[in-house]
């Protein structure tokens, strides 16, 4: 089980007297497709300078049968990168390639209950990404080629890729499966998130969320078949600062850097419009705000960053197979087709079993929160820092 928490165990923080309960259920049939468009912007302030990065694109999400449940695949991915005022040259090409490489989502499997199971076809994805990276790396001087290749290798490990997939799947779908939430009431849950990019450091986090209201699923819908959900995720400032200091120190065996973080804050906000009867999202708006004050090798570094992303889904429900037509006794049977040699089924790309996140501990509701173990992070993944 890899959901952050079975939400039916979560305690309500601020409960209305006669709120409307909403049941959230998972229903993604085989053959389901969605055309997805996305846009993202990152604004970074560092050492008195501001840089802006904009990523836009689209892809097709497809659902098919898998022995373990449902196979979620992405096709026809298109990524456009605008780095603003960054000058043309090797550095710009490298940044663009890093973003595009991190925007190639691997396929994955969820079970019939909407719980994440494992990555799928990772070898094929790695081959494609290695080809992309190789084009840029081969153009670099020998003295930095190995360093850049090593950086890409760390970014594209199964653990890092899986962390991004799990976080987004849980945010969009998996976290909500089986929940019964009253409209307008606030809920809160504490959990531990494993951060692969920081060496699998366990990070205590807290989610606070509610269903705001019933809404139309999209602009062409006049009904109120969907719900708008808002969620805020925060991490302990002290725990985050300690984890980053430890991560930086790992690359400084001589102790020359001696990182010291005076302030590090991060907050994630999500607004989700989804169909509660199927948990098919129609729009997802997310933002991540980070501020930092630190000393590194005797130099002070102050800065901040804001990331905003938006995804819009247009779903195509698979058509039902036509009902069989009964023949009258007068109808003549068509001639039988000539027998054909059976095709040898193509071998499925090997699925890589990723480490499962720990199951939630048995918990009891408490007035303010419920504790649980879990691991969290679609697409697009967060831009490289």
C-alpha cells in the first residue's frame, strides 16, 4: 500500500454542523484516454538576480489492462522550454536538456484500488534519455563531460523517477481513494515523505485539505459533477534545513564548505478539480514557494523561488462494445475465413519493481491530526534545481 494514509481514518479539524458528505472512488477503465496540456513557470531570486523559466507542453495519458491492475502510459509527449534571458551557448543547451529529460515520464502500474504498484518499462525510458543526454554531453570538453554525465545519472535513477511519479499520483488520485469528506470541513494528516533527491532522507510533513465546493468539471459543462479540492503541504523548517545541510556535506569530504542554514521554508499548495465518482482529474493547479538564508564556505546566500504549474485533462471514455445481433434462421452463415498462422506475442518490456513505500501504521483519530508513514511525488516533474 503506497497511499499516504487511508483517509477514512483522518480526523476532521473544523467540522460543520450539517455538511454534505462526498465519497471519492477510483474508476479508470481499460481503454480510458486523456489529452493533457500543461504549463509551468519558475521564478528564482538569488544574489540580487531574478531568472524566469517557462515550460509548456502536452501528452496523451492511456490506461490499459495489466496483470497487477492498470498500466498508465504516456505518449506523444511534447515539451517546450523558454529560459528567458539565458544567453545562447552550452549552458543553455544543458539546462534545456535537463528539463526535457526530467519531463519524460515513465509508465507505471496501479492496482484495481488505485494504489501505486511499480514502475514499468524503465529500461526503454533510460535508453531514450541516455540518447538525449549523450547529444549534449558529447559536445562538452573532456574535463566536464564526466561530471555532467554523473549529474544526469543521479537525476535519472529509478528511485528519483519513482519518487516523482508517486508524489504526483498520490496528489492527483491515490491520496483520495476511499475518502469520505464533508464539503467545507478542514482535515489534517501528518506523514513522512522520503526525498530521493536528498539521499532518501525521511522528511516529516503535514497536509491540510478540504473540499471547497461542487463545481462543473470544465468550461463546457453546465452541471456540478465535480468537486474543487484545496490542499496545503508544509515541511518542518528545522527538519528541512538539517536535511539540506547533511546533503551538502556529503559532497564536501574535506569540510571546506561547512554549510549553515539560518532559514529554509517551503510550502506547497494544490487546487484540484476532479470527478469524485471516478477520481479522474480535470484540472490541477499547484505552487511551491521556497525561501532560503544560508552560509556556504563563508559566503552568505539569500534567495527564494516560486514554481507554478497547471494541468488540464480532456477525457475520452472508451466506447462500449456493440451488442451482438441475433440472426434469423433464414440468414446464411458467411464462409469461414482461411486459417492463419498464429502471431508470436511480442515480449513485454521488462517492468522494474520499485521499492514500495512503507504501509501506514495502524492509527486512531485524534482531535488535530493522525500520524502515518508514507511516501509521496505526474508529470511534469519538478524542474531541476
